[in-house]
C-alpha cells in the first residue's frame, strides 16, 4: 500500500497491521484477519529530490595500454583481427569503421565490418551500418 508523506508520519503498529491486512486480502482474496501474527520481511521506500542539472557522464580514459589489433572469434567463424579502441579515445565527430572492439567503462561493443561508430561531445556512441 502506498503511503503519502502525511500518512507515513503517523504510521504506527496498529495502522501498519491494518494496511497489511488490507493489502493481503486485496492480493490473495483471503486472510487479513485481525489479531494474526504478521512478520514484515521488507519495506520499499522511494524518495526523490530535485536536481539542478543532470550530471555529465564521462567515459574513463584510464583503461591502460592495449594492442592496436587483437584476434577475435565469433561463434564458429574463423578468427579475424579487430582494431581495439577505448571509447573515450575515439575522436569526437569522426566516424571509425569496423571491424573493431570498442571498450568502455561498462560495456564492450563489437563493431562488424561494414558498420561505423561516431562519438559525440557527450560521450554518446552512434553506430550506423555503412562505412564512413
């Protein structure tokens, strides 16, 4: 059961028991009998606050040295060479074509031959079919 701020301020054991019984009956269509023991195993609280501006997301560029190319194997296909890039090192506004692996802070992107990736000034990557 959702509680507004006013109801939350007045929350006590009898009110919590009543809310639990109502919710149990609403979900399971039985039970919710007064006086039965209740074990609360979790509560969910959602709190929000306004922010002045969204924080800027930036890829980390401290991913260390990497070789220019590395062999990769996709499924049963033969190994092929792929260029390696850190996403933070991609030139802004200049497309890079596949075959490549783009290593980011939280993900690695496989860029097949015939596809390109472009990084914008906010570190977003746009992947498109077709070579630049």
